[in-house]
C-alpha cells in the first residue's frame, strides 16, 4: 500500500464519488463541488501564467503597443458588467464570430465536403466500394426531408435506415468499450497505485 | 421469475460489473492481441520520422475524463519518440490538456532521465483560440506561443531554433475525445499530416477521414492503445507497465457480461410480454 | 448602432477573411496573421468573462442562501485556494499546483465519468430491447463490434477482428460520411446566415 499522501487524497475522493452508486449522499456532493472549484481554480492560475503574462504583460513590456487595439476591443467584453453599456460587448463578439466564420468556411467546405465526396467516388467496382457508395447515397436520402419518403425515394430511404442501424450499433459497441475503459482506469488506480495488489 | 429478474436492484449489476473488472487483474489471462491497420499505419508513420529531424507535435485536446483511454496512447507515443530520438512538441488545445500533457511527460521522463526540456522536447503553454491556434502555428509557432509552459522564450530553446511552422513538423498526433480542428485547418490549409488518438466513442466518426487519407493513422480507445503498446514492445521494447494491455482482459470479460445482460434482459422482457398478452 | 455596427463588423470581417483565403500574396498573409493574433488576444477576455460568470453563479447561491449553499462554499474555497497556490506558488514541475491537479482534479473527473460504465451495464440489462427489426439489427451490430474489438473475439473466430474493421471501414463509415456531409452543408449554410445577418441569435435578446 502506498504512503504517498497525494494518492491517498485521490483515493478518498474517488471513493466519495463511487459512493453515489449506492445512493446519493453528502460525500459525493462534496467531491462534486470540490471538483468544480478545483477546476475553476486551475483555469484561473493557468490563464494567469500561460495567457495573461506571455500574451499581454510581456509584449507590452517590450513596447508592442499595437496590442492596445485588440486589448481595447477585448475589454469591451467587460461592458457586460454595466447593463446600460452591455451592448458594446457585441463588438468583440462580432469580430471573433466574423473572422472565425470567414476563416473556417472555405476550409470546412474543402475538408468535410469536397474531400469526403471525392472519397466516395469509387474508382474500382469491388463489393466493399459498392457498399460504401450505396451506404452514403441511401443515408443522405434518409436525411433528405424536402421530399416525402414515398415510392422510390421511400425505398431508398428504407435501405438507408438499415445502414444507419448498423452504424449506430457499431457506435454503441464502441461507447460500451469507452465507458468500461474508464472504469478499468479507476480500478487500476485503486488496485495498483493505491493498494499495490496488482503488477 | 422473469419479473423478478427484470426488477433486479441495479446495485447487484454494479457489483457484478466491478467483480468482472477486478478478477482479471488478479488472474490475468494474457489474451493475444491483433493489430488493426489504422494503428499499424500510425506506428509506421512515426517510426519513419528520421532521428533529430522534423519534430512531432503531440496535442492533448482532452480532459481527465478520457485519460484511461488516451493516457496509455500518449505514454506509448512519447516512449517511441524518445527511443527513436524524435523531437516532440507537447501542447494542449484545451486547457486541461496542458496539465495532462505535463503529467504524461513526467511519467515517461522517469524512464528517460537523459531527455531534456528545450533539447529533446518542449511543452507549450495554453493559448486561447482552439482552431485559431492551429492556423497561427502554420504561420509561426514562435509567435503563437511566445514562451514554453515554464515561461522560457521559445527563441532561446535550442530545439526550437530550426522549427518555425508546419514545414518543420513531420506529423501532428491529436489525442482527443471530441472534435479536432487539425483536419480542417492544419491538413486542408497547410497540407500537414495528421494522426489521431481518439476515445472509443469518437473512433467510428474518424473513419471517413482515414479513408480519404486526411488522417494517416488512428489509435481508437483502450484496445487501440493496447495494440500500440504491443507494437512498441515488439519492435523497440516497452518501458514500464503496459496499462492498456493489462486492462484488455477485464475489457473482454465485461464485454461478454454486457452481451449476456442484453440477451438476458431481452429474454426476460419477451417472456413477461408474452405472459401479459396471454392473460 | 447597437445591433447594426456588430452586424456590419461580422459581415465585413467574414467576407474579408473568405477573400483572403484565395489571395496568397504577402500583404494578404500579413493581414491574416494579424487577425489571428488579435483573435487570440480578444479570446482572452472572453475566457476571463467565462471564469467570472461561473464564479459569480456560485457566489450568488451562497449570498442568497439557496438550498445546498454549503456545497457552494466548498466550491468557492476550492477556487480561491487552488488559484492562489497556482498564481503565487507557480505551475512548474513538482509544484503543489500540479500535484493538486494530477492527484485530486484528474482523479475526481476520471471517476465521475467512470460511473457511466456502471450505468451502461445497468442500461444494457434494462433498456436495450429488440422491439423492432431495426432495433434487432442495431443490437446485432453492437454485439459483433463488442465481441470483435476485444482479444477474446479473436479466440472465438480469428477473422472476427477483420470483419469488425470491415464494418467500421465500409457500412458504418458510409453512414458517418452521410452525416458528415449533412453537417458540413448545414454549417456552411449557418455560417452564411450569420455573416449575412439572417441568424442573429449571438446578438442576444436585448436591443
């Protein structure tokens, strides 16, 4: 068993959280709130050391006064604290949303639309490639709600449902895997790091 | 009887699940591990990076909730890089990711005490912006971060002297449990090769990018991490505890139990339904 | 003024950045990097605002003595203590700040999500029913993947892992791609709506 006080503290909090499996209790709620507070505290300290110092304080010390423009713009966010001037906080938001949208629009179209469509165009007629092409077309048809799913469209959409069920089944299988992995991680912590029962 | 089964207190199910996880730790089965093509591809891609040549970026776009899956991947990749003398830039697009990167680095460094900060690896600080950070790195990595995590200016670090943008980066490996901006921004705009280490939940969503080569290789979930550990152990030797491989026995047993739960639950459901319709 | 100016800023910056994408000139690149830098600086204030708002909600609970306010005290004390340790004690290797993060915060978060493993087991028993043909297909696919992605599946049938890989690489991927294409088209349309001022949700409710 470990003598590291930090691991002991981690174990106590782990057990507090696991105790909720039996029923809701104050120990669990204590750990939950402590977690929120510690995360927020972590964010504050990291923002100070990693963001405010190198991105604002140091450049200004090195006379990079051009930074004053985005700084003033950013400061407008704080107008939210004054209800009458709160509308000014929309300006930096508009800048961030406008530039963000403008930069990402062509890239997203290229990465998620053109490249993906390109990958769907089959170059050899193997069984797998045909499955892929049929799967994409029928799935898109299923999600196309501008036309009523009747007749040929209905039949194609019906095939799409089967594909979707296979995909969702696979996703579910993977989700089970992920959740179990998290549990395994915690039990390894308890049995290895704390109790030293396993290698 | 079936009604009784259906009404079983869920705490018994919790207990059974816990037992199924713990037992294989005490009585390991050592089941064989088959390596899947996406994992092999990522391993080969990193293996092909020349020693002391272009660097590898390891991004932790994740938080502690994904650590049991992504942690073993990070440790295996870092070990591979250190063994092959590949320079590594560690960073976190998410704020908790930086802390995790530091924790993983400290863990691996115990086995590689000769590896030095600023010469063999650099830990970058957190920078606000997510996708904007990825784009800015394509223009100038020094200007993006200014200093390393510990506050040392990047210009003064020997490793960073020859690294300015993606031209000097061989591969970016993003460890993530959610969306990643690397594909749309770094790959599409700068042609940067991307590898992924994702949680099992995210793995099916990443396959479309694998087929189009927008992602060169992928480690998916704890199983993927175990495959990577196996590959590393076979080719270069793995230092320390193979956490993912050890966990796979428990994973196998719990999956079998879950499948049995589904089957048993369905039998009980249809048996009681039939009885209700008969009466 | 209150709505028109931000709408215009958004439209102009959006269009300028789209045009910039197609101009690989040096000046265009310089402008682009400047905009990225400014975005990072502006983002810092949004981050600070986010942190403040979280802290404020906890503080309000304590001030108004709402139910469970005692637990909010725990949160506030934790925020102050961890932030103070980080700011004055440093965040370097071996610091108390990093020890708190590694041993307490990471442990708590990992355990909270690990609880889902137990709930998943319970749901597998109680909720997953093959009520329809479609649900049966979903369950069968799930069982195959659950079996094929663990080493024991390999022992049952050595080709099972390959078969699961095929499912993921073709039929499952086809659906994921279909969804991805839909999302891409949807996000492109939404982006245009934002730039053109048709979608104004981000401006908030007030005038």
